[in-house]
C-alpha cells in the first residue's frame, strides 16, 4: 500500500511513498515551513499502488511446491 501526505496549512503534498516516509516528510515539512505549528494535515492511502507482489508471491510458491510434488511422484523408486 502506498501513502501520500497533504499539508494542512499549504498546498504541499508528497508523492506515493511508504507510510513511514510520509510521516517523516510531514514532520520535516512542518519543521521547515510551519515551525510554530503542530504537524497536521492528512495522509491518503492507495491500495492499488504498492511495492509488493501481493498474492503473486504466495501462488508462485504453491506452484513450485506442486511441481516438486508432481516430479517426486513421477519418479520410480
């Protein structure tokens, strides 16, 4: 999942990044541009933008295990 921070005081916003990066950039932005205010604003999240492979990794492991099972069962021994 990707996150984007939007400042509550101005039009600043980050790109789609990780949650911890968005939090770090929000605090840094407020320290630089709004030093006397408590960090605010809003964090958006987008489930479609992510850096993981979702179910692909799980299903690829299952496919490999299935193929190994087929190979093992077809061997004469």
